[in-house]
C-alpha cells in the first residue's frame, strides 16, 4: 500500500474534465486507487466520486494505491496533478 | 398515469400564445426537453416485473451511450469540435456505477419504475453536490443532471414506442422551459421541426440561433412545459406566435394547406438566387449574410448573398473552458474567407459578455448585475489585450486567402477606437516582423450600436473604413429594454421615433462622409422594413441568410422615387398608429 499527499494546483480544481482525465488514468491500473479529502474517501476510477471530492485549488488530497502496479499508478497520478491536468494554469 | 404510459390520444384541443421569434409553420409531435424539476412518474411494479424493468433501464442507458458516441463522432469533425471533451465527460458519467448500477438496485429494492429509481438516485447525487463549498465545482452538478435527463428521455422513448406502433413521418417539436445557445447548437444535430419555450424574449440569442436554423420558434409561452404532454400533436405557427395542441381534423387540414403554400412561396424565391439585387430604378443594393459558424457558409451560398456582413466570432469561444488559440481561430476564419472566394467576409471581433458568456474567462461565480452595460465586446478585448491580439493576428493571417474585414463591436469612446486601432497596428507589425503574409489593407470598421456612437458619429467616422449598425443593441440601449427579459420584451420597438432618427442619422452622416454603411441587426432581415431602410439611403443590408431572398424580392419591386415621400413622413411621425399606417402604405 502506497500513500502520499498531493496538492491541487490547477486553477479550476478537480472539475469535470480534470476528473475525467484522472479517472481514465486510474482505470488503466490493476491496483485499487483511492482519494481522500476531508474524511471523504472515493474510488479514483469513478468519475462521479472524483467530482464529488470537490477538490478545489489549494486543497490537499491523499492518494492511496494498493496492488501489483501501485508504484506506477501513484507516480502517474501524481504527475497528472503536478502537470495541472494539462491545463497550463 | 398507467405503467404503459398510454394516454387518451384524442386530448383536448387548446391554443397557447407566445412571442413568435422565427416564422413558419411546423406540425409535429411534442418532445419535452425534460428539466429535472419536471414531475417524474412513480408507480409500483409486481415482483415478477423487476427483471424486465431493470432491462428497460439498461436499454435506456445503452441508447444514451449510443447517442453520446454518435454525438462525440459528429462533433469531432464539425465546427463544434470544442464540445467533444464535454460529451466525453457525459459518457464517463453514464458509465459510472451511480448510473449503471444504483438505479437497478433501487428498482429491485423498492419495486418501483425505472424513472422513479433514477430520480431518487439523482436526488441523492445532487444533495451531495449541494454540500460542496466551491461554487464552480458545485455547478458541475449540471453535467450529472444532463446525463440523467438524457436517460429519462430515452426511458420516455422506449415507452412511447411501445405505445405507438406505427413509425410517424412527422418531425418532433421541442418543448422546453428555456434553451441556452449551447443547447440549440447541439440540437442542430437533431431534426427538430420547431421549438417552443416558456422563457425568452424576441431578440434573445436563442431566438437568433433558431432563425439561423430556419425553423419556426415561439418563446415566452410560460406554461407549455406543464400543459403539453410528450408525443401530443402540436402545430407551431411561428409567424403568429400561436401553438395549437391536439388540433382537430379541420384545423390540421387548414395548417397543412398553409404549410404547402409557404413551401411553394419558398421555391419561387429560390429562383431569385442569382438575380443581382437592384431597385426598379436601377440602384444596386448589396445583400450580405450574417453567420455564426464556418459551416454556415453553405447556407450563405444557397441564399445568393454577395458577402458576409457579420461573422459572429464568439461562437468559437463558447461551450468550452479554454480559449481557442491563434491557429484554431486562423483555421476557422481562413475556411470562411477562402470558401467565399474573394467576396467580403466581415469578422466581428469578440463580443463576449451580456447574454453570451464564456466559461474560460475565469469570471465564474461573479454575475454582473447588468451585463449588457458591463465588461463586454471591445471593453472586454481591451481589458484582455492578449485575447484581442490573438484574434487580430488570426484574422490578419486569414486575410491573405480572400477578402477579410475587421469589425469592432460596441465602440463608445474616442480612446476605445484609438486603442483598438493601435492593437490592429501592433498585430500587423508583429506579423511583418515574423515574415507572415497578410492583406496590408484590411479595412477596419466599427459597429454603431451604442446611442453615444450614433449621436457622436463624426468622432469615429473619420478614423474608420466602414460602419455597421447593430440595430438589436442600438434599440436595446436607446429604449432601455433588456431584450432577454420576456416581461419587458414587448416594449422593444424598432419603430420608436428615437431609434429611427438615430438610424437615419447614421446612414446620412456616412453618406456625407462617403463611408460605406451597413445594417446588420435583425431590422435588416425584416422584409416589412426593407423599403423604409432603402428610403433612409441604406444600400447595404446584412441579415440571416434565411431572409435574404425575401428581402431581395422586396428590393427588386421597389422604386426609390416612389417611396421617398412616405419615408420622409415616417421620420416626422411620432404616433404609433400613424407610423404603422405609413409602414403599411410603404409596403402596399
């Protein structure tokens, strides 16, 4: 099980399109992937869950990955956040 | 309502009156554009039916999935490509367990119909969204809501098809509470024969787009969503603003006859397509088209327009959260300029703000109290110099593929024009430095739509190459009527003496200064006003292509010396009844 805290830095936060990107990325992995914020824990492979996480700019979410490819999964998802979901701001 | 959804087919006939915003007659079956505030049926089902009800639900989900896939394919290759990511989000939401599994469980647990199960699941989801503090993220519930609406629509469809065996040949008529311009653009993919809405005014943007689709439309009906049922036969008379629900045999026959006559009339007009527009006394008149999307060019061709007098560039900017970059804009403008083959293409720079909002401007959350008077059009562009620069560069680059003109909207002050012209110079210098080719002589014109500009016209006219009068905004600002507010929309009057005085004054001043002047608002496409405008001295009309042939027919039958005395009297009249009588006399 891998755990790490990630800060949301893109301007609009985890809005619909960013959630879609995140869900699509998470779904590629076999590992179970969870995101937690404010005591709410959601499956990162469910777009509805990710949208409801309501993670706006400046918030911190906790990423958990557990499974055979957990290291790669955590790396890729963290990269997506750091890349501001390709939005450039 | 019974589970099979059967309804008395011979419902009571009644009529509703609204504002006809797009003329013509359509006969078809009502399709309710479900807002979730609408009631959803609730009934229990026997235990033995649970499986079948779940299958009905699965089928509706599958239908929506197919629909979204199709939509994704079609928008990908169209001018609406910027919609693709949103369609994608909807597809993913649909495939989420919240939609694929939860309602099936509710059907099993509560033994209720699929609609009710979906409704409960949606209420649950929306409740969770409403707890979100971030305004922007909270509003994403709209996506969830829209997906649910689609599934509900599909559920209604499956029921309707079981209830009515024969495939109907009539088209559907969309009945909605309100439509956003974005909705209407999506509806271009669907063969709706007409649409009617409860909200909206005569010149709201929605109405303008409806006219661009050339289908009848009626707005401000107030209660159509509750009074009309799914699949009821309705007649929409967009010219009169009347909706007839469940018409009897005789009424139906009468309207079919009228529909045929209109069709014949249209065919007759088509023969005028290649005729040059000139009055009986031989004065040539230019009839241009207004367009929204590059794909409208085909319609422009079919209408016989000799140029584009208004390309509303903001449609490139709507329905998306990012800004179109220079290359994307360049491609769109180039496509239009090139396909018009040397005929003029007037590109209005971004007129965002007021009723046309953009998601990518980062201003979500703050609704200006009075957007029509706020940061819009050239004011917005000067406040966002990079956005403006990108657009000007894209237009200039497109200019070498044909004949492009730049049109600056909403000019009000001296400094605005100074800054706008400087921005054009700056864009030109950049391109020159980069060695990029463009037409050095791209004309720059101004929209005259703020009364201040119409009154203080000499302040602008010397520094502009041409003028274009936007009558919609000019009327709205002169009369202080919000054109999107249906409670005051009836006060919106193109024939108000103040409006006519401003309009005639602008045309006269332009002629004295030997500067071309066009009218590109709705008035230019109103065949009842064609002669009056000709009498004011207007020789250059730009309108929706759907009106072009009718206006041409009127021009061809007009003798300028004959109408002059009546037009002179119109400008001296202040009583509405006399004004109306003079307009009728002019058109007799």
